[in-house]
């Protein structure tokens, strides 16, 4: 059996146990994008390997197969990426003040962790911690760009194994395609684009971190060459230097919001280290220290004439220039 087909059979077995109503041949065809004959072969393999499988007849005489609860108890385990997906969802909900939902997800995650086999828990949890450190949200709202799943998976694999990567990259401005050998440090999920944060293996750019738009990575190869991450690097600290993803020298920011939007403003987190002050006239002042002038412009536009930039004082002049 082909390697990827084996995974389909394992997924089907898990699905059959999780679905109390059972799974029909039509369900298998739609989920795995296969013809009816292939769906029948997949079902037969399940029946052969899991003789506990049962069948019930639903409406219109449709047969639905299911595996009794507990059959796969010691067979089903969780990966670091699956744990990280939960952690990221919880962080997203918390950042958007959806605390009730985030609390429910946290309880589910705790139950998942409690059921991980002891001998694999430490390894998985360590990998999950590394991936969480290597991925973060620079901005949390707006449309999201579509990125090839296999590109992200390879980046995660390279980060976990401390291996360099070779990417074929299309420059956004010129359209030229170039090849780079990189040290992957993490992923930033932005409002308009998602970015690979990496250093050039040859020290190009003064050994500083560079940003590569994930959707512009045409191909990615994991190399055998090992690298060491600078222990002083923090993706969280890097993202806090800027309003969004674009990096520039941080500066003092002060915005004055009209009293008509005061309550809405107080529900926003414009920056993780912001200060919010309610003024005597009902207006609200927000202050923070960060770069990212262009992305600030994009966001300020959504508030129209309800916000005034106090600092930097040269804001309008810079925009015109």
C-alpha cells in the first residue's frame, strides 16, 4: 500500500470511531475524493483490520459502518502540530476578547494532554513548545492569504530539526525568481501576508532577520546542513517592535480618539504594550512604541475622522513625502 494511502486508511478508522452515526460509502467518496470502487476497497480494509467494525442501516436503506468507542484507544495519539493548532486557536480567541470560547478550548486541550501516552508526552510537548515560539500573529484581523500547506509543514520540520532550507522565491516587486539558502527562525501571520522569518546562511544583510512572503515561496527543500538559533532571538519581541509585520525603527505613537468611539477603542488592543487613558472630555488617548508607519496608516483609515495622530508630530508630512 502506498505511504499516503496508508494514512488515508488510518484517518478513515479514526473517523469511523468518532462518528457515532457511522460512515457510508458516499461519505468516504466525498471525504477522500475517490471513486466508489476505491471507497469499497478502503471499507474492506477497515473490516479486515478492525473486525469489531459494525454496520447500521440508515434511511433509504443506506449502510453506515462504525468502529465501537474505545477500540482505537491506544492507537490514537496526537502530534506537536495538532497541539500547537489548539494553542494558536486559544491565543487568537483571547486576543479577540472571546474568552468564553477560549476557556472551552483550553479545557479540551487539557483533556487531550491528559490522554497522551506518557512515553511520548515529553517529546511531543517539547516540539510543541518550539513551534509555538516559532509562530506568532503580527496582526489578527482582515482577509488571510492562502499558503501551500506543504510549505508550512516543511518549515516546521526544518525548525524542529535545526536544518537549513533552500527556497525558490519570487520577488514581489520585480517578479524575478531567485534561490536562497536560509536559516528558518519562525513564521509571522500578518494581516495581508504571512512571512517566513529567516537569516541568510552566508550572513547576507549583516546577519539580520529577513522576511519572505510565504505565498511567494515556489518550492522549499530541507537540507542536511545544521544551524544554531541565536538564543537572544524572540519572535514575540521582534513582532512587538512593529505595529504589524513591516520592520522599521520604532517611534513614539500617540492617537487621540473621539468620545463617540471611546467604548469601542477600549475594547481594542492596538499593541501588546499600549497604554490607554480616558480623558476628561470623554475622548481616549492610546500610546505605544513601535514602527510600521504604513500599516498604521491602513488601520487609521478604518477610523476615519474619529482619530487624530498626536505623535509623531510629522505624521502628515511623512505621508505626503
